[in-house]
C-alpha cells in the first residue's frame, strides 16, 4: 500500500513508519515539529537523544529496501496538505498529527485555544482534502480512551444501542472527556463520523489507551539511530515512564490523589500491530468504525506497586506516596471498556508484567544522567489559571 503518516516524527509516528515500511509499503511521513517547540517552551528534553527526522529517514533508507519519504508541513496549511495528498495518492492515511498533551491543553486559555484549533481544524482540513483528492482512502485516526471519561456503564466501542420511550437507535457512545485535549478528540470523532455519513468516506477511529515501551523490532536494529522519544515529564510524560524514571533516580513514586483511577494501557509493539490490522481490514464506504485500542487496564496504585516490585529485584527501595491530584477527575469509579474488535481480528496482546518493567528500567538506567528530576512535578493544575 501507499501509506501517508501524519505526525511521523512522533513517539508512535516514527515507529509506525518503520514497521509498515518493513512490511513492504510505500511510506510518506509528514510533520511540522510543533511538539519540539512545546518541549522547548517548557524546558523539556526526551530521555534518549533522538536523531532528527531527516537523519533517521536517511539511515533507514541506507539499510532498507523500502524507502521512507518525508515532507515538512502543517495540516493547518490546506494548500500544502492538498499538494501532498494529490501527488502521493495514498491508500491509507494514519493521522497522529495533533497536539497530544492533556496538561498542556489545561495550562492556560492560550494553550487550550491552540490545542483545539490545531487539532480540530487540522483534522477538518484533512477531511476536506480527502473528499477532494482521494475519497476512497482509508483514514485511520488515533483517538483516545480519554474521550469516554469514566461513565458508570460499560464503555462500548464507539457506538451504543439505545432504547428510549419505546423506540431504539444506534448512537455514538456519549463522551465525557477530562481535558481540552481530550475534548478536541471528541470533536474530531464527531466531524469524522459526519464526513463518513454525508460524504461516504471511510474511517477507523482508534480510541487508544496509554502506550508504554521503548523498543520495537525496527528500533532494535540500531537503537541510537532509530529510537523514539521517551517522556517522563509533567507535560508529555506517561505515568509508567515517570514511575520508572523516579525509581531509577531513587525518588519515591508520586501517585495523583488516592490512586484508584483506572486507565487502559498497551505496549508500543501492540500499537503497531493494531495499526497494521486496521490497514489490512478496510471498512466499507460510509462506515465510521471505532476500535478501543488497549490490551488491559489498571489503577495508578497497581502500576506503582508493579514498578516498585520490579525495582526491588534490581536493588531499588522506592515507595509510593500519594500527592494532591492536580487534575479534576473522578478517582473512585467504575471502568469497563470493551476491546473485542482488534482481538477478534488477530491481535495477540503483550501483557504488562514485571519482566516488561525490568526491561524498561535497565534501558532507562543507561541514560539516568539525562534525567531532570525537576520535571517530575505536576505543575499544571486543572483549574486553568490564565496567564
């Protein structure tokens, strides 16, 4: 296939490009590097030194039979987007190209506005460009489980059958997002469903859980040349990364609130498998298909306990401490999202266990001198103090 990857410089975008290239597909990656600008704004650096996209692509093309192409540009530039899509004529478009940080979106009015404008309008430009240039393309959109929030009912995969006053209908599952970032993803889903219904486009919306892991088969070919970002900070960092970085620097693991919040997780290798499964199983024209992309769910306390237990085997003695929750969220809640679709299509999940954590700890240890422990702090509060 010819696959266009938007946001191809990112934590998931770059590994996806290598994985699908190695499978024999023609890959074009696009990025505007806005995440690097935000990192600079907050003094954030990824733990591993990551080569520039140009350097990674050049190295990959030296070693691989299938070349990766790249273009630098912004989805907000509709002329650029049309030129890329009309010339490349993709069979599939994988859309990662959005501002991905919930804390950043809650830091101020300006950042909330940027997040919504960048994400929603960029995605809307993409839909119009698809309609104009390649209406048969399969759009694979990376959403988030955070769109749903934590409802007191089972979370279905995107849709729910409703009976009300003696009548029934199939409707989009109600959403209750927890940040302006997650809300932008809800808007994306609504716009894409509309475009599928009205313009007869086709889309797979992947509501993804928190991704962990640092290596894939392709990264392992040459880690220093092909590694992807590892964030442990309060803006882009994921909770597992933060816990491991705190452990390696012999700090206590900070758990927001009482730690009973539950979230979905999956390994980065499973993310690549899910994307590949989606590309190989194309929805019908006019179909807005939703997969909940996670393999297991866990509470924050359970994750902290797992990291502490794994650390003990390597001689660490950190403990967990509960700190005031900077977020406004329900801590004690019901949580039962469904994820049957990808499993039925052949996904065989990697489980998060002590072995996986130990592997990550050993890798982080090699770069522990790069860790800035002042980045652990949750400095952004959900009450949105304006600048």
